[in-house]
C-alpha cells in the first residue's frame, strides 16, 4: 500500500485531508465559525495534512492507517452512545 501511495501522492494527500477534516468536525468543532475563520482553519488543516503527507511518504510512518483507526474508534464511540441512549429510553418507557 505504501508503494501505491508513493506513486499517487495527491490521493494520499486527499485521504489525509479528508480524515483530518472529519476528525476536526466531529471532535473539535464546537460551534459554527464565520466564513473567513472557517477558511483559515481548513487552510491550516491542509498545511497539517501536507506535513503528515511528508511523514507518510518520506519517513514511512503509517499516517493513513492511524487516521483510519481514529475514525473507527470514533464510530465505535458513536455506536456506544446510541446504544446507551436506546437503553435509557427503554428504561424510562418501562418506568413511566
């Protein structure tokens, strides 16, 4: 996989950028920002994605798999919250 990413750096950059944007929006974004501040944040995310691309391609670090694991863990947490909310709703329905 790493060889393929070396041959297609723009796809690797897009994968890293998409993962970072997803993580930012789900974890760190508290409220809607004005358009200019939003643009600045996404520009800085793109710069960070460029740095991580260098780590992925030149240093051989597994950046894309690590982002995939982080997104997978976020998905598991969302499922857990959903299951807990459903269980609480069932308990409230039984009580009242």
